[in-house]
């Protein structure tokens, strides 16, 4: 992409993507610890590092992407870069979590006003499950037994 691709009347033509970047990703790496399961499923997380991954077609970049920059984030007594959230619903396809937003994070400029956050995560099709329910295992065993009976 050049400057003239965007501004056809530009007096100078400059390559705006000399490294031929085709994709980028920022990964926020967290530590997590389960604080409680009853009465609520509560997890404490803390930001530990940030990683920048870049992909490109030039001779300098990996077409599949590689990490080109990482930054470790120090935590001050778990007060900064950390928080808790409660998982209110989870199954093999979806997870719903809520938590409190830090004070002053509502971008209004007001001090002392926080709020609540609601996050809905949907499992990407084909990604592996991280746990197996006893109910799922029993159902799979029943299905397998039914298939064996039908095959005989």
C-alpha cells in the first residue's frame, strides 16, 4: 500500500507498509487463581505481560506470525493490574462472567465511579474442552452402549 493508493493527488509516493505486515495480534497474559467455588465461582486474575505478534510477507517477517515484542508487567501487592470476576454460567459452548470495573474506568472523567462488567465468551468451534462433566461421560457411555447394541 502506498500513499498514492490512499491519496491519488499526493506529490510523493511512499510505501506505507514496507515490511508487508499482513496481520498483528496483542496478547494479554494473565495469572489466574480460583478463590472460591461456593457460593460463587470466583477467579482472581492479574496481568503479567503483554506480547505483540506480527505476521507478514517480507523477508523479515514470518508469514504465520512470530512474537516480536514482549513486556513484563510488575504488580504492586496485587493492587494494580488485577481483579476478580464471578462465573455465573458455564457449559461446553458458553461462559458468562461478571465483575466490577475499577473506579474511574467509565471514561467519563468522574473519580470514584466504577461499575460492573458482563463478559460473554463463546467457544470457537473445534477447540478442545478444558474439562469433562460426569454427566457428559455418563451420556457418552450410554450412547456407546446403544451403538454397540444396534451394531449386533
